[in-house]
């Protein structure tokens, strides 16, 4: 089964996926927003903004991946999709 983002509805749906993945990964690890923000070298408000839908910078992307134990490639793919949404 493949996922296609050709139709507008699919593209619009991709936007929240990044934030959802970040939040889900953090929660699965049992880490608080404060803890992952500290691990990522970010403020709590910056981390929360990303979980709420703000698009992170490339530098933040690496920090986020490290803080939630994901490979940078996993977040980068979703981030690329999100930026096109």
C-alpha cells in the first residue's frame, strides 16, 4: 500500500503529521515537554509551539530528533511533506 499526496486533501492532512509525530514520540518515551526541550536546547515555549504546529528550523530538527530518539531522516521526510502542505 502506498500513500499518495497528489490530491489536495492528502496534502492538507500532512501538515499536522509532523507535530503529531513529535508529540507521540515524546509521550511514548514518557518525557515531559520540559525534559525534551532541555535535551533539545530549546525553551519550553519553543518546543510547545512545534507540538502545536510551528515548523522548526533545520537546526531545531536535529535537536528534536535527538531529544525524542528518532533518526533525523525520519523527521526530515515528514518535515519536507509538511512544508509543501
